[in-house]
C-alpha cells in the first residue's frame, strides 16, 4: 500500500504503510513529465537520511503516446516514535517550479525484541526483521505433475533498496532427490528494480532449473540456502555519548543466513490403461517427421533416410528407432543431429537420425512405417504418431555380380578378408637361430631399473601433493590474488559496458573474496574492524588498510547510490588493482623481516 499526496503532477509517496522506529523506509518524489531544472528536497526533520537522492527515469509508449517520469528516492529512518511531517519538495519545470504536498508520517515503536534483548532471542528477532527486507520468493510451474513431466523451478532474490547488504553467496546447493534436472542459472546475475506492495526492491533470479520427477509420490523440493552480510546500526552505540553520534552513526556487519521455502509436490504415476506397446517413455508434446531424399536410385548408390523427433520434453531420453528393412538393403549406423533449447518455457528441440541405405540389387524395396508413442500431460492420454511407408526402386546391375554374397558378406568385407588371410608357409628349412642374447645386455638392466626409478619419482610427487593439500590455508592464500584478479577482469567488462551496479557488485565480491582467502576466514568473520586488526597483525600498513576499507565502503554505497562513488568506476577499478599488489608486497616484506629476526 502506498501513501500519496498530490501537488499538480509532482507526487510524494512512502514505500511502506507502517514506518517503525530504526527501520529504514523509502520516500519517493515522482514527476510525471520531463524536467531538467533544479530539484530541492525537503529537510526531513526528525529523520536520518541513509541514502539519496537515488534518481531514475522511465519512458512508456502506450498506443503511440509517449510518457516520461522522473523520480528522486531517499531511504530514511526515524530514531523515535511519533508523528512527523515531511515538507514539500520542489522542482523546476518548463512551466515554472512545482511542489509536492507535505506528507504526514506516523512512526510507531518497533516490535518487541524477544527474550530479554540479548542472546538467541535478540538474534532471532533481528533475523525476523531483516527477513522483511531480504528474502527469496520461490515459484514452481506446477504443484501436481506426472512422472517425467517437466517443471520449471525459479528462486528470485529480493533486496530492499533501503538495506545495505552485500557479499551474497549461495551455500551448498541442495540435492534434488527424485528428479532429473537441467540447470538454467546464468553465470552472472543481473539485477532489476521491482516495486512490490509499494516498496522498491533490487531483484535477481539466483536459481532456475528444469526438473523431471522420476518417481511417483509425495516429493519435496528442498530449500535454497544463501548468506550475506547486512549493515545494521551498532547495538553498542545506541546510547548517545556525544552530539556527533547522531550525525555520524556507527554500523556493524551482521552475517545473515536465509533461504527459500521448501515446496511440496504430488507426482502421479503414468496410467496403465491405454498404454501402447511401443511407449517410448517420453512425456511431453512431440512430432514425428520421416523422409527420404529420393525414391529412385541406381544400385550401389545411397538413399538418405531421416527420422526426426521434435517437441517439448526430455528429448534426451529418446531411443533410436528400430528399422525393419529388407535384408538386401545395406543400412549404416545413423548420423545423429540434435539441438536442444533450455529456457523458462522448459526443454524443447529436436533429435534426428540420418541413415544411409544402399540397395545392392535391382528391384523395389519397402521401408516400413516408423511409429512412436508418448504421454501428453496436457491431455492426460497416450498419443501415437506414425510415418508413411516408403518404396525405394533400384535400377541397374547387381553390385555383387547378380548373386548373393557368400555368407551374406558385403563386397568390402570380402575384400578385407582377402587382405587378412595369407598363405601359411610350412617349410621350416629357412629358419635360423639368432646368436644375439638380450639377457644381460645394457638395455636389459636399463629396462629392469627403470620401473624402480619411476616409482621413486611418483612417490616424491605424491608426497609433495599431499603436503600441499594438507596446507589448506597456505593454498588458499596463494590462490587469493589470482582469483581476485580474475573477478576484477569480469568487473572490467562491466566497466566497459557501463553497467554500474554489476561493476561495483563484482569489485565487492573480488575484494571480500581476496580478504577471506588471504586471512583464511569465513564470511561470518568478515567485518571492517576484523579486517583492520588481522591485516595489521600481518604487517600491512595503516594507509593500505584504510585504502582497502575505503574501496569496500565505496562499493557498498555505490550499489544503492552510484553517484556516491567520487572517483567513478575507472578510479575504483584502478585503485583495486594497485591495492592487491600493494597488500601482497607489504605481506611479503613483513614475512621476510620475520624470517630474518
């Protein structure tokens, strides 16, 4: 639900119907026209401005009519309960300045924090609060299906624009027991902006799969687990110690684990009544197309016979058709061509079998019809498709001289036998005995000792690999730079393409991943204070640490307000590259000094 106040074509509205103390919410000022003049926001008395202005433009064309809108969004938060007034915002237009009507905002106290305000009760309450702003919506194309019927599963991540969160990671993916699956998830996640229930979210599809249930009964799709780091007000600084605390609020990183909900499914067996004898096991909607490239041919020349299956369903389960052709026709193994598409509509495509059929004798030959059956879940019935029979007329002389080849061998096979069979000489008079003996020679001892040497080399290599595998932290630290630079190269492609959100998100992933690998810590242990302390222990200078935390903070801010990055994308990218090299140099210098000492 949205709260509206009108001032000509300039509108102000809240992103929530129930603002609460110390819970961020959004207020938006929207002009339903194009404007190039100065925008002046209200003072937001009684509120803390967390981010803004976040500007956006949109253009719509309906029945040839073009309409434009310009929006300015702010994320704000109240420290105390009460009734507040958000004053008028002003913007210059071609018709002069216009204003929004003031907004009356009723801020209520936040919900109780559970068991005594600490321990697990507080954590559970905090997770409940965050769950209203960061969550996954899961959908499935059908909740009741047949065995083998394809289903589309989608997990969509929602992040409220008023929440500062990052380092989103998919935990161990669930095992979809009872299903054959095809993954549709992209390598890179694209974020969009979506308004739901009057509130604005950043959204992205984080998991999408095609599922084929392979057994009947009550099945359940397991939850998709994720984790991230959310910035929340520092609980230890709730009491104001000086007047600057309100001006410069302190935040702490809170590791938040969440996930999608499980989905129950009812899977029915395929019916036994009406099941054709040649049922192929396919479930879906399919077509059959059978053709020959010619019906008249010279003996010894091939005819191309093509059987093509197409449609929607799991075509990978398709079996090769059985051809019942006259024995006087040579049939070669088929050339298989296939093309599958996997998208939100499911799996579709075709598979074609192309046979070469060669008549070796003149005459008319009939290639019988091909048929196959499948179950169509849309109609709930088995369906059968059949092709027509084809008659091939061969003219000319018999390839094998007019009579059948002995033993039913082809010309090529007989020729091959002729090459393979040779006369065996029985006269032993020309046999001589060699006087040379390999035993005791240099080559004999070399071949004898060579395996022993190889065993020694392999044992040495294996021991080194075992040592490297045991040193997990060391291996992780060594790979940190390489992995970070690989992610930064992905960020560079977003930079070149002008995709700001994707760029800052990838840089943030690269640096947080570098820190985790270099310090050998988990996501839950990552905070700016911990980063400073751990790198300081390892001899990294305070200036370099400040540069690192500064880039991380810039990325987090820029994800919600791109204009907040003072150096722009190129500056952040250059700083990130030089920063990693600088940290590596300082860590090596510190390690060298420690060794000398």
